[in-house]
């Protein structure tokens, strides 16, 4: 049984310039061991696989002097190169001659900040120019050679002046605290509401973007890693895309896919009636009982209720009488001012139509009898 690997987090704070399989000669056994190598900044990391979140070993290339081919082994098609370091030589073996040339060109560009003078294809030169520009900007931003492991984003609950952006970004409607498998299931069940979501990564220090596209009953699911820096985020694709906020990450995916990716925004459900949980007296079963609601207001009267203001009648103020003197020459006490509240008119009694009709009929009947009596005389 092999001994467990040391718990060393992989550096995820700078773009991935180049990666691939390399074999490294071990110092003790003097045998080559195969690793997945990743060149980030001026450091070379060795992992067991390309999906392993931990690295086994790293080489700081600040002491790099040159990289040379091992002619003895290369004649036997073993594609071995030697990193000349101030602390000693390191032998690496590539899978192919093309892979060996690529590793040499990338390492030289990152360490010397110049494109090597070797035979390269136009696409390779263009890629090296991009790496050179990224690394130059990174060096200028740091102000000096980068440290071996830049500090990860703080996970303590205390907030500093730079954390307010993160608090605001946590309100993204497409951010869901789900795992990798749960994200895929969530996109399947809610495909009509979007096909892109942001979630925490498995290591807990970074983020991930999960997308799902279905065409002709065939679905393609992709996962993208978002590296968290103290000053922003890096989308770990190509040479790395630097973003200042999480919303900018989402906008980048939407713009680059011309709107084919849509953030997953699941609508929230709300109850339309007030209800309480009660226990049935006989069975003891819990029942969700809906409470009666008040009658709804008519739409025509609603604006009137909102705009109408209470305006009671202003009371009439009776002023005091003119001040006068008593027999001793002292001023008499001024009469107090009283508020005279005008009584409001009482609402009129509703008209009794039936009674009014009955009175009219009796009056007409009486006049008709009088007229008949006058005619008969």
C-alpha cells in the first residue's frame, strides 16, 4: 500500500499557461515517474491526474538558468530535457518531440519574459505572445517576483473593505449551493428557466460554472472552473480570463455564446391564501387549514381609497372679549377661547318607496270619490 499523498493545495491563483504529462526523475530512486504537470506563472506543479485538486511537488523557476536537450537519450527517442537550476539539474521526459519543444518554449517565455529563438508555427508564436503579455502584466501588478504560494481568499466570516462586492455578488439568482451532480439534475428539471448556473467548487475555495445544452434530444453538460483571487476571479479556460466580479463572469459566458447560455433563474412560489397547521381532534393528523380571507376590493374603488384623504370640518374659533378693568384698576381675566364644533348633518333617512306609493294611491282615491260625489249632485 502506498503512503498517502501530502495535503498540499494546488496553486490556483494565476492562469494556466501550459499543461500535459511529464515524467520526472526522482532523486532517491533515479527513476522516472509520470505526473500531470501544470505551468502556472513561474512555477511548475506536479499532480497525479489532471483532475486531482492536490499537487505532489512543485518547482519554483525563479532559479531557472536554461533548458537543454539530453542528446544521449534523445538519440534513443526518449525526449529528455534538463532544467538547469542554480540549486541543481532536474531531468524531465516528454511523451513526444513536439511536446518537448512546447514545454521548452513555454518555460523559456515565462522565466525569461521573451519568446525563444527556435522554429515555431504561427499559432504557437501567437500563443506564446499571449502568455508573455499575461505574465508581464502579472509581474507588474505584483511589483516583484511572485511568491511561491500567493495567499488564498480568506474564508473567515469577518468582512473587510474589499468584501462588500462578494456580499453583493452572493445575491446572484443563478448561484446555487449544490454539488456537481446536483447542478446537472437542477438544470435538467428546470431547463425552461435557464441552462447555466454558478456553484461552489469541490475544494471550497473556488467556484464553478455548470452549463447544459440540449439539441435534438442530445444533451451536453460542461463544467468550468473559476479561480478566486483577492483582487477578482479567473475563468480557467485558454490562457485565463480575468473578471472583477461574479456578475462579470456570467456576462462573459452570455456574450461569448451570443446568448445561447442563459442564467438559471428559478421563480419562487408564494402562497395565495393564509393557512395554519392544526391537529385533527379525532385522528390526530396534522392538517393544513386555510383561513378565510377578507373580501377583495373592487378595482374601481381601490384608487379612491388610496388617494382619498380625511378632511374634517375646521372648527370655528370664538375669540376672546375685549380686555376691561375692574373697580380696583386690575385687568379682568380674559375669557378662554373655546372650540365650537359644528355638528355634522345627520344622514337623511332612506326613502320608503312602498310607503310613498301607498300615500299617493290613497290621495288619488280620495280625490276621485270627491269628484264623483260632486258630479252626482
